[in-house]
């Protein structure tokens, strides 16, 4: 008898065409012993609800929940986790396309490496289903981490949520969410890293869609900063504010604060305390910060290449980062993404 997988799909004002593509890709998986839990976060869209009810009626594996009040995507995934009781769990986005063997190969890798979480590669597509990047790991310089109690499993998230499969034991340690949880997928990989460990598959197993409504992932730093400058101006003080609030705090410091609330191991607590002190130091930097040794200790690793160069400039030489972004123009191909 195959072991069951729970797939957790959070929806909020989705493109219904994309949503149908996603659900259809789930229903045609080669590994068929799964349940699909869908929680709509108060979209108040009759066409959407009718679409979801249609799928629920025709496939007994589908369970639909309609939220009366908007929870936000993190709390919505917490709700879905609370409904899961399977030994294995996968997060799912509302607008991607999973390859038929995603469940099968993800679970096989998890068992083969005897870990608590596996994250897999993807291609990146745009709104017209055109492939933008063949290898998301390479394009985003995703950290490639295997094992347990790895520093990168503390300082970085390992795989976007829709790329992960993890064990019930991880879920049980995640719930209930504390008020420090800022990313459900980062939390899952951290908890797994403190458990039996993590692993990855470099083979793309789904198409990850980039469009104007992406919450996280997809867009690059230049695109995000350009949007910021359009709203807040392009002065050096504006750039420092962006660097502190939208880069260091949101993408790094808040993650360290989150995992500190969940860490059960004293050795990892010491790493997290040092990491937080490092982030607090660099966020105060106005021109130059010479603590490069701390950067390499906490954040350097396999496959990070270009990302490391960008981070070193932003963290330790903000004046240089400002000059680059002030004079940099988004390439036409990026605008079309």
C-alpha cells in the first residue's frame, strides 16, 4: 500500500485558467495516493468557488475550505497544515504546473536519503507559458544543502515552498505558528535541518510561474528596487531605507528571528544569536562594513556564486550597491517577464 501524501493548496484571487492547469497537473500524477486540501482565503469570487467545488465534486481526494475572513498566505498555510494527517506533505502554489512524476520522485528521494525534507528544481515560465529559465536553482543561485544541522539550513530558506516535500514530524514541530513566522517554507526547511536533515533534486519537476502577482520569488533585485524607486525616489537615503527594510530585515533578519523561536538545539541557538548580531551590524552600515568573515561563515555555500557577490556588495559596500542600481537599467527581456 502506497503511503499517503497531503498536498496543501492555498488560493487567493487566482487566475482561474492557471489554477485549472495546476489542479489538472496534480490529478494526473503517477503517484496517485494523495489528498488535495484547498483553502481559499476569502477571495469572494463566485466563479472561483464554483470552479473549486466542481473539482471537489468530481474527485474524492479533494477537500475544499472557504475562509470567512482573510488570513494572509502564512496563516492560510498554517490552517492547511492543521488539516493534514498524512505521513508526507507538500505545499502547492495556485498557478504552477507540476510534472506527472513530481510526487513520485520527490518521495523516492526523501526515502532514499532518509531525511525530513527534500526540495526540487523547476523551470521558470511566464504568463504565456514561455520558458524564461530552464534551471531555477542556477538562475536564483539557490543553496544546495544536504545533511542536518547545516549553517545554511539556518541562515537561508532551502527551496521555495512549492518545491518541498517533508515529513509529518516536521509539520508537528511547526504547529502552532508563532507570531515570528514570516515564511512557512523557510520554517519547514529549518525544522527539517534540525531533525533528520534535508536533501535536494537538481532535476526540474515543475514549471514555476512568474507574473505580476507573485508574492515572493521570481522577480530579481533590480526589478524590486526599480519599483521602490518609483514610489520613494532614488536618493542614497532612499536606497539605504530599501536595503534595511526590504532586503536585510525581510529576507534575512526576520528569518533568523523566526528560527530562533523554533530552535531546540543549543549549538544552533548560538549560531542564530551570532547571525542576528551580524545582521544588526550590517543593517546599520552607511558606507562600508569589514565583517566579511562573518558573511562567509554564515552565508557562503554551494551554488551561491552570483548571489554571494550581490549580497556582499549590498551588505558590506552599500555605496557601491547604490551606484550600481542607480545606473542600472532593467533589460528588455526582464521587463517582459
